[in-house]
C-alpha cells in the first residue's frame, strides 16, 4: 500500500487488464447488436466488428503495457 501511496509502484498496469476485458465485452455486445439488427450485410459487419474490436483492444492494451515495462526497465537501470 505504501508503494502505491508514494507512487513507487504503478497502479495503472493492474487496471489495464480490467479495461481489456471491458473492451472485449463492448466489442462482443456491439458485434452481436449489429448482427441481429439487419440483413446478411449487417451479420457480416457484426462479425467483423467483434474480430476487429478484439484485435484492436488487445493491441492497444499491449502497447500500454509495453510503455510501463519500458518504465520499469529504465528504473532498474537508474538504480544500478
């Protein structure tokens, strides 16, 4: 707890996992909504939305994690 209060530890990487699952849920709900509101074209767009949303969410969250990993490694180098 002390690490978080004095900003010695990053809280955001722990939150990114939750954000990832929320984004996956949003992509699923959006895709399903698109699939069942129209015809065949909407069905295909719904599938595309689910796939693109899942891949996009994964890439975005991984890029954020990479930034925090860079920060950790830079901190280790500075401590040496």
